[in-house]
């Protein structure tokens, strides 16, 4: 899939060997113009140094020129020295590209507790500068991966009165995914001109409809970061009613990336589309969906291609959502297995044999109480998840 880099952005990647040699693990996106900036971050109290620096930067400034991401070292739980090294990385990049270090938004991913290797950073920064504009969206996405099986990226093109606006998004993440206001690491680049308050507001809303509705393992990272830059290089000013169209495109981009995160869940083989309807309110619908999506028993049953509806019903019952058990129905991949509080007579094992071989599985739950609804994407849980995380630091 070839995704165009939006106008006015140039990308570069380099190999710094933060954790492994022989692969790119440092990436920078540079805007030729000051760009409206947005950021959404983890709610984990142990916020990594780049998260805190990014938050402070966005509070102090309405625009930015670059996003700088390294993989292999998280720079989390590293104390004052971690802050110093994060700022030093911005200084190195600023000098290499001739921009104010405060115009650079940082992000890191990798092992928690390790100080950022500044010798490696210093060696790799000149290579970034030499290669600026040579990397594509896929190259950028590949450079920020850790345990990811494939690079995650997508794009959108919109027409405004005959002029084109491009959006391109990248993300990384396969484990430690239960985002709480963001995802592991993600960035979106757009060449429309947008007022910063509008840009930031649409990001917060779009995240709630995308990244905040996925779960792989119910872990919220110390480093969760989403950045967005809109630089106006297309010559299209988006305001008023047109903002809704741009926001809808942004939601599509983030939903696409969020789906890819779940698809690539460590050791995962399934994406569970858990749709809860008929709840007394949106909060109850979310409670029900998240409890089902987090259930180890549900996840392992899906991995084992076992349509064990009892595990879903059990999870619903302990979710804390308010409903009458006699009004609950559950349909799995189009086959109703449970209706009005009791099992149906369907021969579901034979009916679902083919469906269970597919990657995407739909779990439709009706609580029979009201109009509240919620959709969550979750992965299954297999042997490989344990193997990958047991060996993560080796």
C-alpha cells in the first residue's frame, strides 16, 4: 500500500542500534512550515520523560515543526536524568535540522527503566539530516516498531473545492495495549490549514472513537502518545462546516490504525468486534463490552476456535452493568446462541465451524434495557503472547 506523504512534510529514518543492530529505529517527520499541533497521552501515572516533555511543549506552544521518535528504549521511570536526555535528543535534532528544539515533539518506546543511549542518538542524528525527505510513510512506521509483526500506516485524501488535502497516519504497538486517551505511539500528518484549537479538539474526540476502543492485554503503557501536525501546505484552509469532514477523515485514519494494533496483538489470531446494544446508557454498554473483551476465558476460547457462549455470559454478569439476565441475548458471527436469558436450540458448533476460521469475529450482545451502545475491538489470547513477553528483554 503506497501512502503519499502530505505536502510540506519530509521524513527520515536512521539506524541507531538502541536495542538491536541492522534496522532503523529512529524516525523524524519535519514540516517545512510551523504546523498546528495536537497531542493525546497516556493516563498512566508513571509517564515517560518524552510524554511529560511533549505535554509541556504543547501547553507552551500552539505549533510545532517536527515529531521525533525512537524505538528500543522507552526513557520511562528514568528520573531527572531521563528528562535531561530527552531534552538533549531534541537539541541534537534541532541543531541537525536548523530548527528550535522546542519545536520538536518527542516520543520513545521500548524497555522501561533504561536511560536513553545518547551516544547512539548522537551518532544517528547526522544520518537523519542527510536522509531527510528520502523516507516514505511505511519506512517511518517500520522504524518505530518494537514487537510489531508489520508496520502500521494508512492515509486519506479529501477534496475541498477542487483542491486536495492529504492525511497520513502511522502507529506502533502489539502488546501493552489498552489505551487510555491514546495508543502506544502514533502520529498523523495533514497538509490542511487548521486552527490549533479546532485541531486539538477533533483529536480528543477522534481518539475516544478509535484508540480508546481497543484492547489487546488490558495494559496501558507509560509511553502512550499520539501527535498530530497540520501545516497548511496544501493551501486549503479548513474551517466552519468543513471541519466536520476533516474530523470524519481523521476518525477513519485512527480507526484503521487502531484495528491494525489489535490485528497485530502479540500472538493474536483473531480480532473480536464486541458490539453491546440495549444498555441503560453508554457507560453500562462500555462496562459490558470491556469486561467481555478483557476476559481471559473469552479470549482463550476465541483462540481455540471454541464458540463457548457461557464465557461471554459469565463475563457480562460480573461486568457491573445493570440489566435483567432474562432479557439478555447473544449472537456470535450471525448465529444466535443465547436469547432471553437462555440458550437457543441451534447446532452452533456446526454452524460456526467455518466462521471460527476467520480473523474477524463479531460478538453482538443485547442487554434489553435501553438505547446505550458501545463497540470494542479486542484480540484473542494465545501461547505466543506468553513467549514474546517472557523473552522481551532478552
